[in-house]
């Protein structure tokens, strides 16, 4: 099993145990690949739910640039909903899991089609 496959399995387990959802493994794999080398870097592989500049980066670089969504209050509300689902007290929010949940939240699975 490759390092990436191990990480995808870990992300699927996080979705199940911390978020109460069963992962669409095909979509999770595509989202993980889309994160690029960031998944192998301890700092870059996680998202801080309390750091506003980090959340702005998620909004600008992922939701607007990658998913093609228009900026607005709905994006902030979506990010907040995902962070809440993942657990605000959970310190390790994996970037791939957050991006996966945002993709599902906004119904943009077709971006990875």
C-alpha cells in the first residue's frame, strides 16, 4: 500500500468516526490527489478551524478557484458548517477531508468527474 493509499484510508476513517459519514472512496481519492504534495507535509496537510487567514485561503484557493464558486456569505457558512461537523475541538482537521466535505456540501462533485 502506497503512502497516499494509507492517507486516503486514514481520511476515510476520519470521515466515518469524526463526521459520521461514509466516504465516496472514488471522490475522496480524487480530492486527495488534487491536494498534491500538501498531504505529505504535517503543517499543510491540516486546516486550522480557528485561523481566519487559513479559512480565507480555503475559501479563495479551493472554493473559488478550484470549485468555481462565487464569493459570498454562503461560502463562509459552508466552511463553518464543515468545521462544525468535523468538530471544532478536533485539532487535526485533514485538508483532504475538509475539501471532500466542502465538495459534497456545495454539490460540486462534477469538478472531479
